[in-house]
C-alpha cells in the first residue's frame, strides 16, 4: 500500500534587492499591498493575529504570525481552515539580491482537494513573487492579483 504524501506548494525567485528590503516588503502591508493584497490590518509581528484583504474580491483572510526571524524567515497560519505559509530569505550576490522561497502546506480535504488547493496556491504565490520582483526592482505595480480573476473569483 502506498502512503499518501501531503502536497506542498513551493515557489521561489531571485529579487535583485538586499534582504532587508525584501523582508520588509512582506512584513509591512503598505509595501505588500503594491503587489499582493489590497489592505493589511497591521505589520506582521510575532504572535499577533491580523487580517489581509483583497477588496476587489470582497475577501478577507485571518493571519496569525507564528514565527519571525528578521531578514531570514516568516511563518504564518492563514485562511480558514488555516494552512502554514513559510517564507525564507537568502542573501545572494554579495548581498545585492535575495532568493525568496515560499512553502504553503497543511491543506485540508481529501487527496484530490489537497492537490487542487496546492496547485492553486502555487499559482498564486508565483504571481506574488513576480509582482514583488517588479515592484521592488522597478517600482512597477503589475496588478497581477486583480487581473488573475477579472470577473471575480470563481466559486469552488
């Protein structure tokens, strides 16, 4: 009998900015809103619950900060039911660039639903990193999140 291995969404990208700037972009909702959600209720802070909003979709998600390691790692629980999202930040090229890796895991439901959610999450976090790269490197707001579902998020 083959054991079912739980799916994990994993993405990564090099962003040509120092780690201190890239890490801050994911901690400070005023910056994150340039490339991902439209509003965050507060900066990420260890042990605190906050809320992220995508106002164009009339959608909110609870977020609980589980771990912060300055300029190295962010771990949150988000959604309902909560999954774990982990960002790691690795300085590269003599500190002039940062490799950001994102892992999302702990999906609920049967095996098919877990895989579907992991695939959707991989798609979403790929857009997040692309948007972050464009904003941080070039100051360009790509609008990827709103353009992903121009007619609204399809129902499940």
